[in-house]
């Protein structure tokens, strides 16, 4: 699958846009296959999914990260195309809604400018315990789109082979990252924390995106060691 580098707050915004899309009405609720007499539906669609169910899961904090959210969004379309043959009305509508989803997905992906990161030689790598890595993974999972832009640049810097084009699928296991990579991620997290602290001291209200992100409760589950698996934006 292709997942996208989004905060869960961004996922909520994206889902709202998709639910309002003119052709999305058939995906707003679970398919009433019994009512419609679609007796073969369960044998073809093993894991039903719809925008309404995704909305409930997102509100209940059941998505550890945007990876699982994007999995379910893609599942909505793959289910519909699997059950409805190519050329059918529903299959055609599904393709149009999926195209709009991918369009909106790219709009919500953090934009990236050319990297101007500090020279690696000026940074002293830190030693990270398993607990440190888990905490770092949690901190990254809570970043908003703006905060994730720096993370993308670090991927470009330390794992450039993973970044090929706008549809590149990337999976980073925090346990395999170099100490220097982990250190720069840690420095980035601390820098954001200091910035938020300064804003509080100056009496500045947090921006809407950060405010919503702070209100969200996230379950990390077995994803605590897997920082992200995302679709990369075009790197300029």
C-alpha cells in the first residue's frame, strides 16, 4: 500500500474533505449487503470498510499513525473494485473517488524545500536505549505536518535511496537507524519543544493545527518501534 506522511490531525481534515466530495455518498456507510441481497459479498470482501467506520475509528484513537488510516482508506476502494467489475457504474465511481482521494492526499502532504541541514561532523551522536527509541518514536508520531517536514529532510539526508519519486513507499524501523540519524531526530524534537515553550512564555496562542494535535490521544500499540511508513512528496 501507499501511506502518506500526515499527522492524525491531517487525516481528520482529509477525511472530512472526502466525505463532502460529491461522489462519495456510496462510501459513507457500511454496505448493507444482506438488505440488498448481495449474498456473495462476504466471500469476496473479507474486511469491509467505509468512511463512516474510519471516522469512528479515528475519533476513538484506534489509529496508531496515519499508516493505518491510509490502509483503511485504500481498503474502501480496493473492496469496491474487487466486488464490482470493471466498467460497472460503481467501479467507475470508485475510480473517480479514489483519484480525488489521491489528489487531496498530495495537498495534505508536507511540502519540502531543498535540504540545508547542518554538517553531520558537527554533531556528536548520542547513545539511545530501547526506551529512548520508543519515546522518540512516540514524539515523531505526534508531529504535525510542519514538524514532519524536517523529518523528511533527514530521510533525504541519511537514507536517500529510499526517496525516489512522489509515490515512493518508505518504511523506517527506528531500531535500524544510525545513532547520528537518531540524534538529529532528537535534536529536532527538542527544538520544537523549546519553540512551543517560548510561545507559551510570550503568551502566544498555539496555532489551530497544533492545538488539535495536542487534544488527540494516540494509541501506538505494536507500531511504537516503527516511526513511519509514508508516501513521500516530490523533493525539490
